[in-house]
């Protein structure tokens, strides 16, 4: 197949590496890509956020499938334009993508579909924010209603900090004050063709900047998959399911009670969701609840989920894009442990310092079981420089988490980036 992947991050690099590893052999194109992606795909000069430009390019170059990585092209209507021209595209249209872009839309869909989520209040004024904060009590959760790259959310014990966060976003529209949900978080991805869904394997993301979940929220500083501890947290509802394996029981439960109802609700409203439904879940003592949905693959979770996928990714994405997921069995995953650690620039997430040289990447990739997924790199002279906040992902695979983690951190030690930051505790508490 001739496949065009839109986006420039480590998630897109991971998608391209998975496509490239298939026996079938594909011609893979990427826009805009980055220096790492350029080694594994042909970069095309194209505005990935322009519906007209992407559609014309796909038509002129006989592209068989377009895969949309980030949310920006979705929100810009790129998938709608491609679909109108009959070009298979993996990614929802603008209307369905609101599931990620508008927390108010997501809450309404969840309510209509009977999907469990935290109680929330839309507050339009300072007084409404204060009333909601005091009703729910501490810890306080305040969210901007719109795309904020994971940075629009504050979770804090400090009432004043919660109010200050609300003050910062209120001029732009209502903010969401939410009930605090406690428990381990799980990211679970579903492929959807608008009607049928197929789950991928669960992963866990580390959202805070520093070790021990300290520091500000980020786009994600690391991830691992699978989740060997899921069995201890699977709520009683899941155990009634058919499957004896705790991960399967959990995935069955979320498929049945969360993903399918949401996909059917969107379909019944005339906004079918074709693409990747990302369910951000919290396993509360009262059962599994949704914290958020995203309309795209998660970053960095994709970097640990796709290397474990056994089935050809291209066939699954094309089946979703063309309404044929029903013909496919649930995707199978290798038992291997996967750990990814993100290397970020100094100053990330507030004000990343860019343009600094990277060294040691070849030595890092040479570590057994390790590969790199580039997030923000560019060629400068005969080397590479960092061009953004999250620079690259070191992915370690192993037969155990101890092995996967050791490999990832051994590889990271080879890499040089002045002021570079990374967490040293990714998957550290996972026991084999
Ligand atoms: P979101 O952008 O909605 O995914 O929020 C980012 C992060 O904030 C989540 O991954 C959680 O760690 C945390 N968070 C969001 N909402 C809640 C909540 N209601 N209760 C507890 N933690 C939350
Ligand atoms: N890992 C969080 C996200 O992709 O939104």
C-alpha cells in the first residue's frame, strides 16, 4: 500500500515503524515528519492541516490510506475532506473529533450513552467556580474546555491555585470543575469503523514532569505496556465476564460499557467516529470511570503498544477506514514488556529551549532490544538538533519489565542533550 502519515511526533514515528515492519512492504510517506521519521519514510512537503492540500496530494499520488496522527488536522477537517473524495482515511471528522476538543461535548455524549465518568460542573463565572470547588471539596480538578495539549488541567489540594487556574482560562470561556477521581490510570485504545470497535492492549502513561509524579502536567514523560497489575484492580463487574485472563476481562468490560456505547451514540447523532478512540480511564473503588477521551493515538503510549502488536497494523487501519472491522478478530499482542522514556528539552513544558545538538543516538539504538522514536529532531550540519519540548522516546523491549526498563535506561545514558530532562522512575514499580 501507499500510506501517508500526517504528523511529526514520536507517535507518528511509532506508527511508521509498525507499518514498515510488516512483511507486505509498503511505500510510506510522511508530512511534516522529523529527522528520525525521514529515515523510515519519504517526507512530502505538504501542509498537514490543510484539507485541500492533503486531499489533492493523496489523489495525485495514488495514496491508498491516510493515517492522521495528531488532533490538529482532525479539528481542521482533513478527514472530512478526504472522505468526501472517497480516499480511505484513519481519523474522525471534525464533528466526531469534538470528543477530544470539547470537554462539554464529551460529557454530553457520555451522559447520553450511560458511560461512567466524574461529576462535573461548567462554570462561567468566578462565583460559579468557587461554588463548584467547594461543593466537590479537595483535591480540586479544574479544566480548560478545549485543546490545551494536556496542560489545561490542574489537580491540586490548594484552593487558591485551583481558582488562579480557573481565572487564567475563564476569559476564553467556561471551565470545567470536576469531582476528583482516585485510583490507577489506564489508557486503552480502540480502533473504530464508526460502528464496530476493536481494542488494543492497555498502557499506562506518566503525565507529570518529575519522578514520583511531581511537577507540572506534560504531554506524557513515559509509558509502559502491558499492565501486569491489572488483575488486582479489575472491578467485580469485569470478573462476571467470559474471560479468565484479567487483562481480557478488563478490556471486555471497557469495550462493552464504554467504547461501544460511545461509538453507537456518536453514530446515532450522525457523527460516526472512524479512527482511534482513546479512553483515558481511572480505576476507582466504585468501578472504571472515564477521565477523558482523545480522538487519536496517545503519545507516548503508542510507542509501547504498537511494538507489541502482532497483526499487520495497515490491515487494521484500512479496515477501520473502510467500514470492515467486523471482519477482523481482536488484535493479538506479544507478551513482551515495553517501556518508553521520553527525553525532553530544558524548560519543558513551559518554555523548552530548542536548537541544541543531540549525541549518542547510534550507541543508544545499538543497545539490545532498544529503538528510538523521534519526536522533535532536525538535521543540522552532519548531526541532529532538538527542535521542541519532547525530543525523542527511547523504547526498551524485553521478556520482563526489569529487562525492558534496564535496556531503555542504559540506552538513555548514551544520549547527550544539554539540559535534557527525563524521569528515572518510568515503570519502576511494575513487578515481573
Ligand atoms: P485530562 O487532560 O483530562 O486527561 O487530564 C490530565 C490528567 O489530570 C489526567 O491524566 C489525570 O492524571 C488528571 N485528572 C484529570 N481529571 C481528573 C479527575 N477528575 N480526578 C483525578 N485526576 C484527574
Ligand atoms: N498521553 C496522553 C495523550 O496522548 O493525550
